[in-house]
């Protein structure tokens, strides 16, 4: 779970945060096993949906299971929660940017959202939702080209022209998707030339370097990506290294220029899930009883809690400057097709 851009972890049913390199428990145990975790919500195997309350640091039961006998997946975009059950899509929350179709008001109880086909998987983005139906992708919400669409999408589902096994969007208004054989990027692309960063808005998928093994899970933030493959865990444009006896993370640099798409090998492990906040990457396998075995990249944790393997004992101390990308985006963007 990410709250205010900081990672919180669910460990054996208890919500924890990292404070002074140690886990600090935020609430009592949950008497149920965990099926899925999003930014603010937790789905239990009893089809209960909990929401984290930032004021009292408790997980509150947000939605009773009632008519949802088998919730396959939940997804969160802004203040909207999507519930995928029985190959139907339900929506609840504060509707904006066309995220609830034609509805523009507050929805307090889950309401059925009509989809072009029976949805099977959801990919939440920054301002939109992409759903997979058979071998096709459809998007709803707002976009600025991060889905390789020239026209904005709002209150209707728009078919996408490409196929993807895994799709991941970042706050930089771009999307990375894995077609199986290739990794492509849509949206805002950064090019470094003559000590200056130029940002291009593209509407044709651009190929980027991908790991040599099959991608199982991918997480992105701005232009940085982390992967769990069938054999390894790797990162792209995100490295952790020691410098002058201190730990820093950022871009691999050749001369005075960052090397775009540089892939860093992190370990011979394979995990089903990965979470990434720009400073710390957590690779983990969520077991049925919420027991989590994970690998932590970019952060250090004191003590032993479950099976924690600290691959790189470094806490990031310096940001890479990508926080300013969105501020400069409108200044340097050159559009082409």
C-alpha cells in the first residue's frame, strides 16, 4: 500500500510501516487471509474490501461482500474503486475525468459499469483504467496520449490498437506494456541530448530494451522501472550504488549523461508481485494466509521479520530530479506521429 507516496506493508495481517529502519505496527491483525492489495484498499478472501484510514491508522471495512460472490480483482484510479466480479465491472467513489462513464457524481454503493466485452483483468493508470477482454484492451477515463491515442478518452471505453500481457502506467503520463516478445512505451518519452533533456509525446508505440527473460511483474514510476522475470529481478533506469561510503540511487551515468534504458541485474530470484515508490522496490510472493516472502531493493530494514532478504543494503538519499519532469513537460514537449 502506498500512502502519501510512502510504502506501507501488510505482514501476517498487520499493517506496518518502516520507521528508523524498523517495522512499526499500525494496527491490530486482520482475522482473514488477503487476496489483493492496492494503494488504499485490501481485498480479503472473504470478499471483504477494507480501506486504510489515514487519521486513526486503521483498516476500515469499506464494502460488504453482499452480491459479490467471487471478486476476481479490485483496481483504484484517483478516488474511484473498480470491482471485477463475475466478469462484470462495478464502480464506486468520487467520479471525475469520465472514470465512471457518463456518471459525474459521487457513487456511494458499487454500481454496474457497462463494458464492451466481459472484462478479465484490470490495469489501473494515473487518470484512466485499461481493461482486458479476451485478447483486446479497452480504456476509460482521461489521457494525454499515454495510451498511444491521439484523441482524449472520457466517458466511453475506447479500444486500444495493441495487445499486452502486462501493462504498467506511471505518473509521468506514459505507459509501458509487454507484448511477450517486446517491451513498448507510449506517452511522454525522454531523450537526453547535448546535456539537455527533451520530452516527446508519441502516439506510436516505441520499443525499449526489455529483460532477456519473460516478465512476470512490472512496476514503474516516471522513467524508472523494476521487473520480476521468470528467473531474475531487474531494474531499468534505477540503480543502487555506493559512492564515497554512502548509498545513493538514480541513473547509471556515462560521462555526464544518464544512460537511458540501462538494465541492472538485481538477483537470481523470481516473484509474482512488485511494488515500487521510486526509492524502494519490494518484490514479494503473497501466500494464501497473507504470509509474505519478499526481497527489498534500495532500502534497509533492521531486525528479522519473516523471510527478509536484503539484497542491497542502501537507503536512497538523493532523488534523480525526475520529480520536475511534469513541471517541464509542457515547455519541451514536441509532438509527432
